[in-house]
């Protein structure tokens, strides 16, 4: 890897090792080496610029969840000659809420959640980032309802007029990474499947997904089968029936002793105008930031002409950020 230390075997090794060093080995100060000074970090709850803010947020989270572990599920990555390397790092993370912090007074409850982080790196330094953690899944396990939790955040921040806005495209800052990923066939196959689902062709699920597909979805959902896939995607799409779906970044890979797999970063922009996963329609304008990973396997379905189907899928959006947008506009 050009510009990276020989300490790392490859790019996934770099990503997995520095994550552990920063979070589990308490090397927060190493962010001075691994992150650029003016890094842009976007999450559904907002946007940060600068490594000082990243280090402050990291310390606050470690303080609140001192036993937190971040286990790497996968690193799907691409290499663009102009913009450098991009890792889509899927994590299975667990912790116990033993100290007061952003989630309120310590509850003593344990939680487990998925996270996907897209990080762009050049010359051994991460300079641009997109991050989604399963915020809704975490607050549920801590004993809260995501909509009630979002309402409490708004109240704590002074009400709808003064509360911090969740991330929307008009707030975005160009952090320097403007690649669209790679043109690998597995990434395109997954992108085509999501495009069909978002075009309301839910029949594609029975064709493109294995009947035994394992799913990890926003809200702490871990289950199997076509029915789980349909409920998740239909519940989201029916809440925002006029929303426009856009793919911002896609990667396909077939290497590293793992099945063919793909990573997609996407968004939905529209109005909360239908009944679905977010309750009674309010007409609020909503931006949904989403990230997905898929793994393919050899089993095909009766109606599928393809030579493989999706065996595992992890799809994340931030329920709390969506509820916060809805409640800040509707006042409900």
C-alpha cells in the first residue's frame, strides 16, 4: 500500500488493527496519526469536522461504555487511483451501559449492535468518513423507545427550533473523497437488486435472496427468510412512498477467502407520507442515510436465472435520526 507503514499486511489489516488500537487499547491519541486534522465525519445525527471533535466523541463513548468491544465482521474495500482507498468496515459491537453519558444515567444494561463505517484513506491517514450505527437497536436494548428517545433529545436541546438538526445533504462538506467505488460485477448486482426493491418491485426478493438468508437490520433485528427481508424494506419504503432513492457509493469484491460480497451507501429523500415503520404519516421531509452489505452464495431460487443468491445481508439506517426529523417538523 503506497504511503502506508509496512506494519500492515493489507488495507483490511490496517482498518481492523487501528480500530482496536483506538477503541479497545485506549489509544485515542493515535487519532493524531491515523486521522487528518480536518477530517469530515458524517452520521445520520449530524456532521463533524476536525479530529478534535472526533477524539472528544471517542473519549465520551469509551467513558460511558468502558467494556465495549468492536469485532470486525468484514472490510469491503476499493482502490481509486485519484482518491485512494475506501474501506466499508462492518462491526459487531457490544458493551454495558455502566456510566452516565449521552444515553443518560447508567442503566447497567448490555447491548449488541451493528455498525458500518466508510473511511477514505491516503498515505496512511483517514481523511473522509461516513458512519452509521444501529442507534435504534441500542436505545431499545437500553429500555427506550426510539421515537420517545428522539423526543426527549429534542426537549433536552431546547425544543424543535433549537435542537441540533440530523444530517441532510444541504449540510454536507466536501471532505475530498469523491469516488463512486468500483465497477465489480457483485457490487452492480447488489445495486440492481436494491434499485428494484426501491422501485417497488418486491418480487425481486424471492428471486435474488436465498430462502435461508440471514439478516441483520436496523432496530436490532437479526432473523432469517424472505419474509424478514420483505418486512424490513417494505416497512421503510412505505413510510416514504414518494422518496427518491440514490446510490452514492458501491463496491464489489470476490477475494480474501470470503464469499463474493458487496457494499452500498445510499439515501432516500422524500416526505413521511405513508404508513410503514415510522407510524402515522406526518408530511415531514426526511433524509435517510443508509448503508448495506451483502454476501452471495451458490444456492439459487426456483424463479431466479442467476447463478447465486444473497445469503447474508446487513442493512442499517438510524431510526432515532429519522424520528428526530419527523418530530422536529411535526411537533408531535
